[in-house]
């Protein structure tokens, strides 16, 4: 019996297995609205055998975009487009669908990665952050948030959460990782405020927790609300893992249903000693400390590593990213490699290698 392909629940929501497609920015929207690329991208992933799929980081406001090609959920046109995308996925597959809401903060107003990923410079939009500290060399200096900004941005998250409910997703995820706005409040490297939203960890947590609490009040109890958070900053003077454990305890108190333990990108040039499964120990310790369902990430691209992560109790589920981009059928092939009969779409039933001669040789690398 495979632990990875056993069913589980987050709150009242049931999942057929423990594999999530990680949220991965596509930088291919027009005016924040999904287009043909998103239809084929999410359609292919939807029939690949994962239990759940999180739609990429989606801006809660126009200023919260990373690039001009990011998805948004802050106007009616975007809501209409994302409703169509979710309905498209539903017609293809029973996969659970979530969406990740974010605000880029000081990491916004950038070129797409294939154009270098640097700041837009002239033609960009104004940025806000906890403190007036640029993300890196050549990047715009953000405005330190003022009292009116806190209310405006919190309201934007709440309004986007309401839209997310209307578009019909099964779960909601807030982005508190990777150096974006809510993450940048948590780190002493990017938050040097000397008021109630800074100084110490309790102050640095205040705004992210306000956002989570206000979204929780709007998001139905029967649908999971999760967060993605950095394990730590991997820089001297940054957020420590002990700090992260305190943040996770506070998030649990605020009503979060699951936590995805991620890493990186709080500042330009951070080097993380990444290797397959390098975040599993952190995920396990958050799981033990909080008792919440934990989603693990971090180069979990081999099925047996994913199986070990769940079977050993290090995590409740795994999110697979880059491997899914390379092969949207990763989960189906993982099932076969672990001795589980995969749930092929009926139209692709004859595509199962079990019906081939020499099937054992058909799955190199799995």
C-alpha cells in the first residue's frame, strides 16, 4: 500500500492522494486575465493524476503584480476569466483546485524571467513594502507602508478571497513566502520598522496575521485556508527557523488549516543548499509543533522520495513543481513506479504502459 497514493482530508475536503501541483507563475496573462496558455497548461496538469492543483500566484491588487503578465483577481474581467479557467478544469477532471493569492511588495514591477527578470525601471509601477529597502541592485526602492496602505491592502486580500469563492475553487492559499509583501514583513532583513508593525517578531507578524484573520473571517469554514511560508531566510540576521515555528503557531491560532513549508528569495543573491528533499526536516518539525496538515516542497521530483516524505510522517502531502512542468503526467507515472494502478482518464486508457509489451522498460527514471 502506497502512503503517497492514500486518501486524506484537510478539514472537510477530501483528496484522492497526497500529490499537489505546486503554484507556478506563468507570466502569460493579459491584464491579469488567463488566456490560451493557461487553458492548455492547467488542462494538461488536471488530467495528470495529482489530487490537487494550486493556480499560480495571483495578485490581490494591480500594484501587487510581480510582472505585467501575472494573473490577478481584483476586477470583474479577471474574475470572469478565472471562472472560465476553473470551469474548464472541472470539465476535464475531478482534481481539487485552489488558488494562491499574493502581493509582490518590493519584488513587483519586473520583467518576465525570459526577459531577465529585472526591474522595469521607467514604465514600472510604484512599490510598497514594510520599509524603503530595495530588493536588490537596480531594483526600485519601495515606499514604506503608511496607515492607509495597511487597510487598503488588507481589504484587497479580503475582496480577492470573495472573488476566489465565487470562481469556485476548493481551497485558498495565501503567499507568506519568497520575499513577497507578507513574507517581507516577517523578516528583519526587509522589515526595519520602529512601530507596531516592526521592532520584534510579534510586531513583524502583526500585518500578515491581520490579513490571514480577515480572510479567514470571509472564507467558509468548510473550505481549507492555507499559507505558504519560508522555513527561514538562509541569511545572517534573517528570520530563523525558531521564529518560523512561532509564526506557524500564530497562524494556527488565526484559523489556518494547512501550511506549505517552502524557502528562499527574501533578498537578492540568497544561496540555498538545495538538494532533493532539503526541506523535509523543516516540514516535519512544523508538523510536529503545530499538528496541522503540512505540504512539503523542495526538489521532490522522484516518486520514492515523495513516498518516503509521506510514509515517514515528515509531511502529509507533497507539492511537485518543476517536475510537473517537464512532465504533466508525473503523478500517473509515479503511481506505476510505486505499484499503484493509476487513474488514467478513460480517453487515455489504452495509453497505460500496463497494456504495452515491455512496459517495464517504458518508464525510464521512474
